[in-house]
């Protein structure tokens, strides 16, 4: 009797991923198909969720359309679902900044929901956000494995510790960039 392949779902915190890869000057060089293949290995990919928020077109139309093009490239990759959240304008130290709102909630909802529906054996969370620790513990109680893929610049020791395995993306950069 043939053993069933381990099923994997990937959850990408898009804002966290963008800012971390930008610090390494590789943001536009990342090949998401290579990244997905590298993370999944010889297991079976069920789905990839990518969470982010569209930029405000009125602030910089050129950057807005560049981001939209990127989202469309992601949508062309089989099994990738782009989930768009909201941007909120905030004033910090007299400066206007934008932050993504709702992405963590969507990610957690999908992580837990897909686990309860038994759609994966292993979840890979691509983020350094410590806010995911509590839902990770809940999902692990269901017998699911959790892996954390992270960049050095946005890494959380506690998040990595809450997972079964961690993948240091800086160490595989040469295999996931064009």
C-alpha cells in the first residue's frame, strides 16, 4: 500500500515578506514559483495564501500599478490565492505612514479553518510575526505540523520555537531569486 503524500498549505504574510526582502535588496528578484517549490519539496502542495493590501493609488499611481502587476503575476501561479486586505493611514511622529489591517486575522482564520477541515498535514507560515504563536499552538493540538519560513531581519525566536521546523530564507536566497 502506497503512503499518502504529506499535504502542505503555505500562508505568506505579504507585507512582512515585502519589507524583509526589501532590506536584502531582493524584493523584485524573488521568484515565487521557486520559493514555493523550495518550501514544499517532495510533498504535495494544496494551496498558497498570500495576504497583503493594495496601495493607495492617489499617493503614487506608478507604485500602485507596479503592485497590481505583481498581484496578477502571483494569481497566475497555480494554487496561489491573493487575499487583499485594507490599508490604514496613520500619523507617526508627524509623518504619514500606511499599515496593512486585517491580514493577520485572515491568515489566522485560514490557518485554523483549513486545519479543522483537515485540508493539510503541514502549514508553512512565511512571516516573522510573533502574533501567530497562539493559533499555531491551537493548530498543533489538532496534530498538524507547522513550519516557519523567515528572514533574519524579521525573525521571531518565539515564533520559530512554537513551530515544528523553521526555514531560514536568507540561506536559500540563491535558489529562489532570478
